[in-house]
C-alpha cells in the first residue's frame, strides 16, 4: 500500500502540505491506476505493477481526513486489505529537507510531522517506509501556516522534479530494494 498524505478539498490542492497527494496522482497516472474508489475515509486505487521480480499487487491511497487524522483512515485500510504497516510506504512533505530533495527511510520517528504521528499512533508502530519530499522552511513564517501556502514558481519546478524521482523510486521500494533506492535517489 502506498499512501500519499495531504489535506482534502480544492483550497489545499496547490499547497506544500499536499505533495504526497501529488506524487500518488503522478504514479497513478503513469501506471494507469484510477483513484476513483472511496473506501472508508480515503480515495483508493488498486492495480498491478510489473517489476523485474514479477508482479506486485498494490493499493494507492489518498486519505480524505485532514492530515492530523490520517492514521485512522490508514489503519482501517490496512485491516480491510489484510496488510501490515511494514507493507506500507508513506509519502509526505518535509520542512527540514531543502526544497526538491527526497529522502527514503525504512522506519523512524514522526519528526514533528503530525500526519506521520497520527499513523504511528493508529498502527502502534513506526515500522513503515517513508518517502519524504523536501519543501524547505521559511524561518520568518510559522510552520503551520507555511505548509498551507503554494510554492513559488522556482520552487515548484524543483518539487516537480523530486516527485518524478519519487515515482521512479517506488518500484524499487515495492520490491524491498530500499538501500538501492536510497543510494540512487538521495
């Protein structure tokens, strides 16, 4: 299961906090997966991905709860699809990474991200893969306000390139080739 974090609604579509949604949309488009199903509190798409080791069935998820409540939606879907958190990749924005950089980690703390904290609380584990997309930080702006603003045009190009890298990295992550993905895309 690949989960992109964001906030639902048109007023949030272009904000920095929604880059997780953007990556899911890009991956879905590239692989012909429709996110038209509604399951619980999420938009869901199911598909099959051809990888060198064979075929992987996958579920793409965009929770429709607000960021801070993502965990309950994700926990429901993990149970519905009979998956464990270790079979999940979570994609989200990261204030502490320069704009346009990506970082992959096999597990870890929430690092101050409330959406990830909600997932850890709901699932009882931090043992899931994270793909973080750097959005930078503006020290003059409150982080809660900053993540809800759109990117400047020069930042948007960097973020779009990082989303492309993330889309390329996902098949490696789905195959469990985490170290290879980290070496290639960091």
